[in-house]
């Protein structure tokens, strides 16, 4: 019973863009604040962007101005538009609720070369 499925990662060059998508089940999504997290190799998972059920978004400083989170409450999806990518953005990216978290999905790998 998969509830969160991430997609859209890949290998890109510095300065390029990627758009990640997270497909969620209705029970996992509706009414909850959702977030995108990332975990670089050898480091802890961190929250990089979150969006409330009403659409208010916040970002960690390192991605502010470059990343945009959005949600479609009808399609049950959360997207992360990532522009001006840097090598330090390289990580496995995950989506989840920001509270009452569900089991983590497989994530999607983002690799940015210099």
C-alpha cells in the first residue's frame, strides 16, 4: 500500500533545472502540510521546502529563490521546481507530511555535476 511516490530526479549540469513530483494517496495528502526533504550522502535528512494545505510555502535558506514548491489538491501531487541547480543540491529527495509522517518512500536521486 504505497502512499508516497517520488519521481523526476536525474543527472544535470550546474545551472540547469529539474522538476520533481510526488504522487500521494488521498488519505496521505488532503488537509496536511506537505514537504520536500533531501538527504545528501553521509548527511542527515533535512526539510528544504514545505507547503500548507492552504498553499503557503516556506523554504530553507540554501534553496530560497531557486526552488518552488506547489501542490495540486485535486491531483494529489506536490511538485518541486528546482532552478539554478548547484552540486551541493545533490541528494536523494523525498516527500512526506511535515507532521504525522508516513513511512518514507524510495525517494528520487538528484545529481548535479559541476
